């Protein structure tokens, strides 16, 4: 197998995700904005990788208002899924269109090697789930999105997660009722967005009998609950969607400020990832070994004469 690629199949990673969701423990999914970050997440022993639509948009210098395309999001997801043996869960926003578009999105995500995706019940174009003035579609419209996704998947292991943004629009009870209806439509996992306190997380757990996902994004409406607390609450997965991007961009800005003001990066070198560590992450030695094998490879000389010509 070429170096640098996942050693497991997409079907195996989907099965791992389903087994993890049924295990009774909390699956930890940091967000990755690049394949190199995904490789690092894998090395640090997490349970999966999350690809945030907001992060894909931000990396393209776009706001998270539904401007990215299925091609852009799925392309980033495929780049990430191909380098990790962890299951990758991707943000599908509102499905990139009408129910027929949702069906095609599921097909593309499966072909990209992803383990699952989540769809949300916002109107299109959507807004960041922790901003004011969100709008949600009628529950019946979201049920169509979910059914389209369920019917489109070819691998039954592919996880379909339903996200509801109704808490901020219609209230907690309405969000719970929507979640129950989404489960009846075939959702495997429920993602209640922008819950406001620990009590609301507990209320969702008590009311919904399928796995639940918690979003621990910074600067949002939800408190930043730790892994121990979420485990005690009975949640099955947690995402930190934008954390690595925010941390990286904070360092980028500090670095650029230093270069602008001091004209050198000397004082920052001790805080940088070393060349050796980068090469370790990208498995440089394995690529070099393959390259050397190809350099040393000799094409066998095909024998000629009566024994091969039949004369």
C-alpha cells in the first residue's frame, strides 16, 4: 500500500463509528481543517475527525452562510478521510439544495470515504448555529431531507445525523419534538445545536433514545462542558469544530505581527513545529523508501530465442 493513506476501508471506519456510538462511551471528534491536522488528531489518540462547514468556509475566506458548494465540502472531506484510519463525520449544512440534492450529497460523501454526515433544519441559506436570527424550515421539510438521505445511502453503515437548530427559534420543547420526529424518519444520531445550559443537555438525553452529539464550540451559546461532564450526561459524541483553526490562526496572526514589527522570526522558532516532527507526521521516511525501491527497480529482460518464439 502507498504510504500516507488510510489502511482501513470506508466500510470499516463506518462500522467503527456505529460501534463507538453504541459503546456507552463518549467519542471525541476534534475538527480538522486540513489532512495534516487530521493526521495529527489520529496520532493523539482521538476517536474520530470532524469536518466543519464553517471551517471549510472560513478557510476559503467566506462566511458560514451557505456559500460553499457540495464539491468544495466533499473535496475537503475526501482529502481528510484518505489520510486517517479514524471515522470522519462531515457537516452537510442543509444538504446543498432540495431533497434530490440531499440524495446526491449522500452519494458523493460515501464515495469520498466519509463515515457519516449531519443535516440541519435551517432554511437555505443557513447561518452559523450560534448566531441570532436563525430560521428553521417546517418539520415536514426536514423530514424530507432525512428520508432522502436514508434512501440514498448504499452502505447501511453510513451514519446520518440530524441537527436541529430549533432551540433558539422555537424553544427547547419544540426542538425535542423535532428530534423525536427526525429519529422516526431514520436519523441515526441527533445533534441539538445551541443548547444553553447543562440542564438542557440533560433534558435532551432524557427525551431522545438514540445517540446524541454535543457541540463544544467556543464563543457560542452553549457552555464548554468537559468530557467527564458530557459522559455523565450520557452523550455519545462531542465535536470541537473550530478549535484547531482558531488556535492555528491565533498563532498565524502573532507570527505575522512579529515578522512585521521585528523583521525576523527568531524569537518564535522554539514554539514552531520542527522539521523532524513534520516529517514524522507525513511519514517522509516511508515515501523515501518507496522512492528508493523505484530507483533500484530494474525491468526484467524478456528472454528471446526458440524457447519463447516456439521455433
